[in-house]
């Protein structure tokens, strides 16, 4: 169980935060909802600051980018809720994981990856209507870097199946 608290901080480090809706978690970790919301809030603030420092936008581009960015991050939050559920389900079952449970978790993770890709494709089209394509590419490079760091942190915190 100790790894659950450590991984949540890393897992949420790149996720958007919505004070109305908490992430879906395995019922064994329902008591962590407040902590998850707090971590999400801090993480989103940090992520947005990194994006703001890394993007080179004109005032007109900023006016178009930030509302779309907030919409994108809200969409990503919904997708990332699925990953939080998968990982907390794994944490709850890790010590007694059966083949059937392992298959269900892998399938749920693949659904997460598919939904993540769908949202990214959808927003590439939206961002390219608001910004030059080179700046959209820069934004996605930033996002990919932040996501890779997040995945590395998760990989270091989540123990392998027994």
C-alpha cells in the first residue's frame, strides 16, 4: 500500500485538476480523494507554468491558446482518470492478482492508451486552427516530455506484478 501514496504524487504530476470531480479510484483508496485533488491542483499549476515558459506566443496566439489548452487539459483529465483507476485497481489486487484480473487490467490500460491517442488527435486539429503548426508541434513536444517524465516516475514507483 505504501507505493500507492508515492505513485499518486508522480501519477498526478501531469494531470489537470477539476475541483468538482475527483479521480475515480479503487474503493480501497477512496479515503485518498482529498489528497488526489490537492496533488492534482498543484501539479496542474506546475504543468501550466512549464507550458507558459516554454511556448513562445504572441498576445493574439495566447488569447487563442489558453482557453483551448484548458479545454484540452480537462479532456485529458477524464482520460487520465481511467489510468488512476487502473493503477489503484492493480494496487488493490497486486498481492492476490489472478490471470483473469491481470488480463482485465491490461485491457483497461489499452483502453486508456486508445482514448489518450483519440484526444490528442482531436486536439491537434483544434490547436492547428488556432496556432501555426510549428507552434502546435512545440506544444506537443512539451506535452510529450512532461508525459514521459510522468511515466518514468510511475515506472519507478509501481512494483512489478508478483
